[in-house]
């Protein structure tokens, strides 16, 4: 990994990933993002670190700010665990009078753990709306 800037939260930071890295954590995280984009929030956010109230609140916000697209912004690996940070574009549907929703960009953090040979599982999903 080559990183210019401290973290993904810096506006002028950029990251060059190793093209030969293990992509399993990213594949698993992107399944979550795709399911959220498809509107399957309740199903996909049944994670060990999220309680029912947090999941309900997150799913309500996901419907107001649905994911349109994403790209990886940062990755940190710690043994069997990876913390992935994605830049996420969302439609802002908070104003029901707007003809076309504006696009907002934010970050999403997804923690993934190696759960066996070639198997990964998502531990947590965090974002702000």
C-alpha cells in the first residue's frame, strides 16, 4: 500500500493498493454494499455488532439516502481482520418536493474477518448520513 496523506478522511489523500492483495475482504464488503443498494437492508445488517434498534435506524436512513455507487478509499489489515473504508455516493431523498434528488458523498467503514480458508464474514458496518 502506498498512501499519500493520513487517511481516507483527508480530501487530498490518495491510496494505491497492491494489485496482488487478498481481495476476499473487499469482495465480502462489496456484497454488503450491493445488498444495501438493492434495498435489502434488514437482511444484510444482521451483524454481530449491531443491535435491532441500530439496524432499524440505519435501514430507515438507508431508504432516505440510498447507495448509488462506491469505491474503496482505504484499507487496513490486522492479522485476520481488515477494516475497509469506502467512498459512497448516495441519493439524498430527504426533500420530498425535489424533482431530482441531489447526490451526497460520504464514507462507510466495514470490518471483515477471515472465517476460514477462502471464507470471510462482515463484523460491522458504520456510516454517517
